[in-house]
């Protein structure tokens, strides 16, 4: 009688709710997740700046008075580059008023990670009615809806550059609460279009320690979901077992991983944890577990994604 083969071990690099959700999704795909938080989030060095920016966001728009969150429809508008000239599905009417009664110059909140949503929601229980929300992709939009926000804009191209192109015009002031490590793509792109942007740090991404990470069984795959994770893997897990595959959430993250000396074996087809797990499961099915695998050749870089956080 032969023992049943053990499921492949996959290292999940963040804890908390995200880590739990990714671990559950990994088990659903026949993988054995091990949550090892390599990075975590910390408040900004100057939280007063974020509080002041959020206070300014609410000026000139009303706030709920009945203790209930805004109950406007939560379906996100998908927009493509046509939104750049005001032709997107979220464009305002001829009188400059939107469907929620906000004028064309109503303020916007732009978020590029679920962490940014969580940090803002932790400081502002409800967004003022009339504030519009733009999310870099569907994963961030899901987090925004879970926070009780109406999502007004999600670009077809899920990147900071795609979000820049999707913004309608005219548009009011945009508040961008971001990671300390966020690329300048969104801010520079919106300002190049003549859009007023308030750029404020909402959180920092920090490592969880300095000691080497050693597991009882070498992981078959390590999920690398950001450049910060790649840096921690290189710092705390190398030299890697030759059978361990490095799986990156997108070409940009893969480039960051190669930049810190990691081999890249798997790159997700789109930038989501689900797609990354699908790619890992497919790669592990395609070859025997434990067999060394040659790294993938570099791909053309993806458009920079501002403020990405797993």
C-alpha cells in the first residue's frame, strides 16, 4: 500500500485577513499553504497629515446624518481609456451633476490597494456623501465595497497608468492615500492631465524581522506579491532550496524579484492572488513535485502599478 502524495507546500507571505483568505483559496486548489508573514503594514510616520487630508476631502460635501453608510449602488463602473476625454460610462450629465447628485467637480478618493482602503476606513468610518471612489482594479474595489464605499471607477487596464487614463474630465480634486513605497505613476500621470492631486502617505510596509525563515519542509512555491515581499524573501530565505519555485503576481513584481537576485519560475496571468494560485497549481501539476525547474525568461515590463500591496 502506497502512501498518498502530500500536497505541495506554498508559502503565503502575509498574515491577517488577506493571509487567511489566500490560504483558504490555496487549499481549495489542493495546495498546502503555510502562512509566514514576511511583511506587515505600519502607520505613516506622520498620521496627522493623513487625517488633515481626509478632513479636507469632506469639505464642501455632505455627510450622513442618520448613522447609516451611503446606500448608493455599489456596482463599479468599468472604464477604458475613453474615460480620459470624459466619454467614460461614469461621465456626468450635461448639467455637470452625477447620478448621486454630486457635481462634476466633486472630490475623488483614489486607492490602489486593499491596504489603503483599510487604512482610510480605519480613520473615517464613512466617506462623505458625494465623494467619488476610483480603484486601480477589482481586488481593491472589492475591499472598498466591503468597507461600505460606493465604487465609481475601475479601469479596464488594472494599473496606475490605466487608472490615470480612465479618469473623466472635468474632475474635482483627487486625494491619493498611498504606500510610502508607491511609484509616482498615478500622481504624475494625473497632474500631467491637469488634475489636482493631494498625495499623502497612508501606511508603510515593513519587514517582520531579521531572522532566517526555515520551514520543516522546503516550500514547493513561494508567493511573491510585491517588491517588498521579494526583498524579504531574498534577505531571509536564500539560499533557496533548488526545488522551490518563486511565483510572482505580475511581470513588474517578477522584475523586482529578479532585481534582488531571485529566480522567477511562475508569473500570474493577471494581478490577483487567485490568478497567482491558479498559475502555481498549473505549474506544479505540469511537473513532478520536488523536481528542479528552470526560471522563466524575463517578459516585457508591465505598466507600473502605484501603491500595490497584497
